[in-house]
C-alpha cells in the first residue's frame, strides 16, 4: 500500500478536499498495515510555496475565477521550482513534519489464509 495524504497543503478541489492527517494520524489510519516507511512528501517549502501561490492568485484575480486560473498558471514556472529545496535539504530535517504539505505511507498487509479457501 502506498498512500499520500495532505496535511498543510492548501485546499484542492480534485475531486473534493475532505480530510487532513498528521504523520501520526496517517500511521494510525493505516494501523491494519505493517509500516515499511512513513515520511514527508511535500516539505515546509512546498507548504510555503503553495500558500504563496494561492495567495497571489487570489490577490491578482480581482474576484474573478477565470482570472484566478490564469494567474495561477502564469505563476507555476516561477514558484514550483522552489520546492526542490525540500528534496535536497529540508525533508531530511527531523522537524520538517511540523510544517509538511503532505505525508506518505508505504506499508504492507500480511496475507491471511483461510482453511475454507483450500490454501
């Protein structure tokens, strides 16, 4: 099982945004699985960039959804590359989970064999 879950990642509508989990919350949610690795997927820089990206898009949209989408797309090439800071540096910090954008859980479920199945 490999799953990602948002923590401080801004609201996203694909398809809808219903839940947030901490690293410990994600581990708890996956308690039926043996954890292989759990960690930060999008670190503190991703959180900062996503919030700034959304904020600038709202500010310069002048209350127009169409303009919001245009501004958002125009800002992508300038802001998204900054997230590399997480991959090369901040995701390695022990405290990066405190401001993580997303977490991942990689685990496995033990096979259960039933005598009724002929196995």
